[in-house]
């Protein structure tokens, strides 16, 4: 069976390894593509290709052509996964199964953080927030949140992970902070206002309370009508990750799935503030750190493939109480295989 990963995070290399190491000893041929020939996960693929840096319907045409040309059986997309969900019929017509939520309406809502907060407010506690697109409203939102006692942060309404995320900090940096902690994602209100004031309007920005507490990522495995597993992963100091049996978060994940029925594999991110777990975002796909959750004993990427294929999935005991981290290591780059299938 041929599986294609289009433009993904580098950590998808770990998912590729998990799929190959499946308990059924099933053989897969892994295809990968990315606009950057040095994207590291391409080194883990049996066949690696450069893809054009295009978007929208042009990209869908590229995907369909790629599937036809290489006789792809299964497509696991990240780039343009909302649009791909809308165009699923086109892939089904050429015999390609796609590991993406088939409900494009849900996909579109979850892709927009403001729309997601509105849709999910009766399941999750939502941070205090405002959506703005001009400098004056940015200032008003900041002042309202400060009056309510919040540290303020902001991020784009549409975006992945920490892209564009900033915490507003007006305190003068100390020498110790400058030498040992760095600026990170901190920015002063005056500097943020100056930048945003360069344009009369800008893309929708979410201005919200900064959550000071512990952050969790919950990796979930499900069919459209059954939740098989929810694995909370606590983000510790530095690169430490802990797999924890956090019943409150497992219940939240089950409540979400009972309402929205996202199949295969998805991820919920929350962060605590004053003892309350508040929603950060929901990713209707494999998370960048799902390989850590596989340390629980569940091969989540492979099990999601089995669900997509309509096969029976059995869940054994889940191991909690695991702490893990990772080391960086050197990796030789071999570009000779780019653009062709390996023998």
C-alpha cells in the first residue's frame, strides 16, 4: 500500500516510523513531498518529491495529479486539509482514501480560532478574548483585558501552533532576563501598536487573556461513532513530556467527540489558569507531538489508518505515568532520491 504525506511538520518522521513498525507487520511504501528539498522527513520516505509552493484549487489539482501519477492508495494531508476535506469526492473517484475529517464544515470552524471558540463554548471554558482588525480596536481590547486583571497576549485567528503568538509585557527587561532568558515571544504594548498601526486594517487578530498554568495536549483516536482513546500529554520543563491519566481532560475530550464526531486522530490543546482548563485550540489531524503519546502503548498513526480502512481496532491497556524527552542528532542529507522512487 502506498501512503503519501504532503507538506508536514518535521516530526511526522516519527509517525512514519510508527506506521512501518505496526503490530500487524503490514508493509507500506511511504511517499513524501515538500517545497524544501531538505525537509528532514523526506529522508524517512521511500520516495521523496519536491512540491510546488501553491495553494487553493491549484494545489488540489497538484494533489490529484500526484495521486494518479504514483498510484497512491492513501493520502495523509496537512497542508490545505480543510480544502481537501471539501474536495474528498474527487479523491474518492480516483480510488484514494484520505485521512482527514470528512465534515468540511467542522474543519472550517476549527481552522478559525474565533469561530471555534464560539462553537465550543458550551463544552470548554474559553479564555476571555476579543477579535480585532485595526489598531484602535486592538488598544480597546488590550485595555479591557488589563482592567479585568489579565496578562494579555495575541495571535492570528487563522494559523497553526505558536505562529504569530506574542505576550504583551511592558516591564523593563532586567540584565538577568536579557543575558539568560531572552526576549522570546514577549513584546511591549507600544511596540505592538506601532507595528499594527502600519496598516489601516490587518487580518483578524485574537487578543486574549494569557493562560499562566500548565499546558496539556490530548491526542485522541476515534471513529465517527466511538471514542477509542484520549491520551493527555503534559508539557513539562524544556522538552519533557509526561503521559498522564488526567480524568478531567479525558472527560472533556469525550464530551467534544460526542458532539462533533471527528474520526481517526485529532488533538485538543488546553492550558490551565487559576485551576481551570481553558481551550487553546483543536487540531483535526495528528499533532506534531503524537509520537510521544504512542509511548502509552497505542500506535495512534497506524490505528488511525486501520479506522480509515474500515478495519477492526482493538485497544489494549494504556500506559500512563511516562516521562520522556528527546535529543537532537545529526542527520546526513541525501538529495539523490528527491524526485524519484527508491529502488
